[in-house]
């Protein structure tokens, strides 16, 4: 059986690994930025190319209000042409969405913000699902892994990968219940406005739970690739402030603080007097 000293030593070693890995990441990022800077400088010295005509170019009106004139000649254009243009297209789409004059009430704003940042507990998720149970339709059920893949000869890692994705798929199916009930109410007219509002609110919360769960999965995959010893940090609340990025600004500082806290914890346990053993 491992002693407390062995446990402290192991935790201290894991913390050292975290700090070493973060230092490698910082060095790699600096080198990559230098390489990008050189490539940009080289491109700037070259003669500028004429701008490519894009399918997204139009007047400042919203996309839904655009006419069809001039679009016939763009049918052969391959879009997106490159990763850079795809990023530019995302920016244009964001700008167009920002022009929509929608003003959320404080209640709705808090609902959306909370739903897409907090993970639902098992009890909360169950309560939201059972409030508007999904109809017994085969298409609304999460597919199970075929029995042929459950044998002992199948690699355990494959089952683990499927289990992670199966959970995401199950979460995606959750909002189907309240949305289908809302759709059904349009035919029979039995649902009141309050019930319809509750159905939409539940669907938003369940959709937000999917998004947060998927975000945590992305963090865990990235951290596991960087260093398996720190992959469990994806489940902690140090990234709750992240909005536009997976880890948010200054995540290296947070990771180093986490590593230092582990070292302090390990050191404090080592300094504690060991209990005497009586023969």
C-alpha cells in the first residue's frame, strides 16, 4: 500500500510535468509566431494579387434581403477557397448576424447565458426531460453499439471513444422532447402560452447542456494530447469564464497556478508528522 509520502512525491512529480509541458508549449508558440511573422513579411514583399470575387460579396443589406441578380455567374465558384477565406466568411456572417435588431429581455439573456455556460446536474437534466417526455419514436432514440463490438477481443479504447460520442448524441436528443411537444401543440392547440414558453426554455437549457458538454470534451481531448496528467482539469471550473475561446485568455497562468497548488499540497503532506506504528 502506498504511503502518504509516496503519494506526495507522485503529486509533486505530476506538477513538475505540468510546468515542464507548459514551458514547452510556450516555446513552441513563440517559435510558431516567429515563423508566421517571416511568412507574412515574405508575402508582403511579393506583388499583390487582384482580389478574388466571393459569393458573399454584396451590399450592406442583410443576406435574406439580397436579390438574385449577379448570382448566376457565381455557380461555378468553389467556396470556401481556403482556410483564410473560410475565416473571413465566418466574420462576415457574424457581422450580418450582429445587424439583426433583437433585444433580449434580462430574463431571456440570463437564461441563454446560464444555459450555455453551466453543466446540468443529472437530476436537473432528468427533470427537464421528463417535463416533456419525447415520443416513443425510433428516430428519437440514441443508437446503441452493436453487440459484435462488445466482445472481449475489442480494444477497450474503442469502446471508450464510442461511449464519449454516444453521450454527446444522447444529449443532442434531449431537446427533442419539448420541441416535438411544441410542434404537436400547433395542431391540437392544447398547450397554453406558459406551457409553450416552458417547453422552449427547457429546450434551450438542454441545448446549452449539449454545448457545454461538448466544450468539456474538446478541452479534455486537447489536454490529454498535451499531457494526460492534466486532462482532468477539463472538468473543473477554472474555465467557466471562457466564452470566445476554449480555454479563455491567460489559461497558461491558471494551469501554472494549478500546478503550484499541487506542489504546495504535496509539500504540506510531506512535512506532516507520520503516524507512529505500534507493533
